[in-house]
């Protein structure tokens, strides 16, 4: 299997390095797990977006609430960008 046929997974190793899956079966157990994790990351990002919008729309929101919302938004953006990178590798040419 060539490097280009490896699937980037949406999580890193305990050492912080990217993980890859070597399979030709998009229906394999690990492929399905990766699909589920990607979907959960996007869903979580949507929920964080709505929460952050609510905090930003509240003129009484304090610094702690805004910093919390921004921190979660940054985490979610990082996750969604990883999902986009994972899916880009599987997009048809």
C-alpha cells in the first residue's frame, strides 16, 4: 500500500503524532470508527459555535465567559480543520 493510500485519522498518537489507517475497506471497523469520530467532532463544533454566539450576543457576559467560549471555539476549530484535512485525503481527484 502506498503512502497516498493511507487514511489520516482524526486523532493523534499518545506522543502527539498523526495516526494513519492502512486499509482498502472504507467499511472496516476502524474506518467506521474514524467516520463516527469525525462526525462527533463536527457536531461538537456546531454546538460550541451556538454557545459562543450566545455569549458574544450577551452584553453582560464577563471576561471569564468570553475566554471560556473562545477557548472552546479554538479547540473546535482545530478539530474541524483536522476533519477537513482527513476528508481531503479521501476526496476523489
